[in-house]
């Protein structure tokens, strides 16, 4: 790819950008990698270590999810443009918010208001009572034949994310101006990779957690927090920012869930939100 050249990435293409001798970043315009429940959802930037994508069932860096009063919307389609300069790579990814989750029981669609209420109640119960065994409940439901799929619907707009990769840092610029504003309740930006590779959480409050200690959806109170492998050699760091809430999370269930990350909840009145990701081990 020549300097100062813009390239449109078609559905058949991926682009990989080396960061060091072993680490690189990758972007797709389709929904690869096709992993479990989120196989048909768009991903963000994906870390690659020695040619192996270490994203697990995570979303990658900088992926939007929007919550309305009646529905959650994810992205199943996108357009991707790349622009390379001398010392940086700029990726513009337009996420079309056109996928919604549907609960199913042995293949039968169970989407209704009561199930949405139950799902939100379980999430609030977990946040209020940290010992509530949310993963055990999920495992039980899976064993009984309940699962979640994502179905395409009429898009409620798009979120434009511009990633600038420069040396050891990713600058993420998010634009929400093309979203439908009516009944918009929350905006999330996900930064997630695989929980089997990244197992260690630490922050500026001297908190050090491993595996299950990390929790599923915990507010970060520290100035910054990091997720790394057990040795602290490879990972990423994010900061607490104004007009947002930073949360850490990890879930692992065999053949179902495998993610760990640091996610932002953004004020729904915001038209944009910018943040940076420090890459550890580059």
C-alpha cells in the first residue's frame, strides 16, 4: 500500500498492520473472525500475535453498541477505508447498526417484552449482588436449550469510527451524529479480546485481579486500567474519561463465551467520543 493512498476494503479483503516483530493489528470489512454467538457481528481492530488472532469471542477494539428504550442494536455490515501516512495508519470504519439480539429456545424465537425485562433484571441483580452466579445461570440456560442469536433488521443509523494507529497507541474517534436520537438510552464502545490469552487486570489503585476475580461488569474507579497476559508482557491500557463510565469485564464459558475487556458507556447526548488505547508489549 503506497503512502498517501486511500483504499476501500471490500468484503473479500482484510488488512494487517505490523506493530513489532510478533504483534500486528488486523481489520476486516466482513464479520470475521466467525466465532460462536457473534459470528455475524462486525469486529473492530484485532490484535494478532505471531499470526494468531488473540481476540477469542471478543469484539476487538472500538466497536459500538447502542441501546434504545425497546431494543439493543449491533452492527452486521460496514464500509472500511484505509489511509497510510509515513508514521501512521488511519482506518475509517462505518458501522451500520442493523442487528438485534434474539433469545431462542431450541431454535424457537422467544423475543418478547418479558424476556427483555428478565434479561435486564439479571444484569441489575448481578451488579447489586456481586456474588450472584451469573455465569452459572447462563450455563444452566444453555444446557436447557436457550441461546442468543443476532438477526438483521432495519438499521437505525451508523456509527463512524476512525482509528489512527501510531507507534504504540491507537487513537479512536467515534461519531454518533448519524444515529436516530429518539429513545436512545445508552451508547457503548467495546474493547475486548480473548479471555484465555489475556487473564490479568491491573490499575492505578494497585488492584490486581486474575481470571474470575475480574468479574463480568465492574466499574473502574482508577485513573487507568490494563488487561494483559499473566506475565504482563502483552496487553492494552485505557483511561477513565469525562462524560463516560469505564468498566472491566470477563466471561468464559466453553464453546460460548470467551472475552475480556475494558468498555466505555458514553452519554447518549454525545455526538462524538474520543479515547486512546496504549498497546503493551509493542
